[in-house]
C-alpha cells in the first residue's frame, strides 16, 4: 500500500448564512494516486480544495497532510510549499507583469536565490513547451497560454501534490490535449476537478463524486454514450476510439 | 501614459531606472514652482531635445500629450477670464485679462514640460522595473505593491467593465437621462466593486498558495554605470541651472 498523503476526516463546512456544502466528509489520497473529482456546480469541490490549502477553515473535522495534522496558519504555510493549486481563473494566478517574473515568484518565496529561481522558471517553461515566453506580458496572453503559464507557476514550486480546479474549462482542443498529455506524463499525486468526463477519464485513475456534501466513490468507470461533432463536416474521417 | 514603449536602441532605455526617477522627481518639483518664462521655455526645449535624441516616435509623444492638453484647453476657456487685471480682449460679456493669459500660459508650458519628461522616463522603462526602482529608492513596500497591482489589475477590471457593459447593451440598454439609467450605472459600479474585491481576495489566496510571505523579490539587477552617473550629474546641474534662472 502506498503512503497516505492527504487524510481528511469528518470535515463540515457551510458558507455564512448558507447551506452546508461539506457534510462530515472523509477523503484519503495516496501517494501517486490521480483522483478525479466531479459533482454539480456549487457542490463544494472548490471549497474542498480551499480547505486542503488552509484558505478556508472548516467548522469541524481534522486534516492530516503527509502524516502530520495541520491546524493553524503556520502548519498550512509549510504544506502550501508542497501542494500546488491551479486556480479556475488564470487571471487570479498571474499577477506579475511578465511570465518569467510570475513563474519565478514561487521559487523565490521558497528561499531560492535569484539565479536559481530564474533557472527553475526557465526549466519549467521549457518542460511545458513555453520556451520564449519569458518576457511576454501576462495580461496579453491568450486564454490557453494563460492556463499553461499558470500551470508553470505552480509546477515551478516542484510540488508533491497537485490540486487542479477545472484545468481545461474554456480551452480549445489543442490546448486541452496538451494539458492532458502533460498531466498523464507528470508523476505527481493529484486531484483534478472537471466537468469534462472524457478528460478526467484519461488523466485520472479513479473518480469520486461530491454531491450533497458527501463523497460517492466510483471504483469503476461507467460505460456511457457520448455525442460529438464532426469538425471535418462530411469529409471522411476516422474515429479514434 | 502608462503603456510601455519599446525603444530598443534608445539611450533612454539603458539608463538606470533609479537615476531616471530621481531626475524626473527633482525636475517636476522645480518646474511646478517656476513661473518665469525663461525657465519654463528652456525646460520645455531641453525636454523636447531629450525625447528627440531618445528616438521616441512623434506619434507616441502626441498621443500621450492629448489628455493633459484637453485639460489645458478647458483652462484656457476659464482662467484668462477669471483672474483680475488689465483687460486684453473681450469675448461677449467676458473680459480676458493680461494676468490671466500669462498665468494660463505658464500652466500650459510647465505641465507640458513635466509630461514630456515623464514620457521620456515612463515610456522607456517597464512598469515592474519602475516599481522595483522606487523600492530601491526607499519608497515604502506597500506603496510600491499598490502601484504594481493597480497596473496589473486595471486591465482585468477594465475588461470586466466592458463585459458588463456589453451584457447591458445586448439586452437593449441605452443610456438616457432617467432614473433607470442612473440605477443601472449604479449597479454596474457596485458590481465592479464587488467583483474587484472578490478578485483581490482570490489573487491573495493564489499568492499564499505559492508561499507569499509579504516580501517581493526582484529579478532585476540594478547597477549604476559611469554613464548613469554622468547623466545624473548633468541633469542635476541642468535642474539647478533652471532654479538659478528662476530665483537668482
């Protein structure tokens, strides 16, 4: 059995004056596991990520990460260096004027020297196929480029766990495939939130559903029908699968 | 004004940003306090020369001069008629005075001179570099961060504003002079405030997730060269010279 890296038990969370979004929720994540998280909008998926990162405080329950209980801000500060969190909106993540500065921000915070940080940033950009983007202005990037650079900012911290919040929403097929390939290639433990069942099926090895504040575990994938468009019109084409 | 220009082969680009900031700061103070035409015109002349040597495209200069000069046109419409003194000419019931015309001319020249100097500095320096240079010069970290974040997110907020405006337009909204219009614009502004505050919270969260501890690190290496010292020295002498013309 692999090592337990995230162990959440009996977590409850409700928004001020609102309904309970997480209701005595338990979650175990093992090293090397790639977990897909699906569920209705407003179902608490993002909230769960925020709680793991310590950005929101649950009303009850306990969290253990890497075998250590995390309770206060000091504990979370330490674990944030090892968990990378990709936000839904890349504009939230990219705040520096240029790509290189943004990607180097994390490594610098980890105490790396300027040269080391630049080296790490360049290496990460290269890994993501973004060489030459160093001096691009972040707010002028296209949606797909922004998402890839955001991923670079997270990966540059060399995290042991990745939390990805809808990494492919709003992206074209090419960028989606690119992200899909990257995520399959990365040997990192991760949880991926997505509404795109095909994407999540290809990138993860198990899927759980967050509904009514509880997790429903699916050990197997269901066989399902899907509708697709024919981008080549009436020209002959092959179906991949 | 804040849009960066790329002036690759310009000497302005190569000057240490700290030197540029010190010069523009001292220059603006002396200009703001000067009233003699000899001082003002010398300054305007030198600023134009710096921009010409710096190969700043004329189109860019004029584009950036438009906002401040729109304001100055308004001043020309009001100030000459509202200062007491000897009458110069009449326009309907209004009398323009000599003192008023001189005063307005002084304001026009000094603001243009200051803006030209700012163009020479801002247009040739990346905003982030300016931020770090300000920090190195001892401006408090919080102010510098405020400056940098404003620059980064003003675009995002502007886009959000356009999105909301389009959402209103596609549902047939047309601004008129009525309560409905005022209310709609109030909603728009309110919505922008709420969205910006939410955005700020999320950006901060994202920064915390990447180990932010209140400290910004700069990737820029500033180093003062002999050329920088020479420029600093000659510009400060020039500013002192302006002061001498004004007050001696």
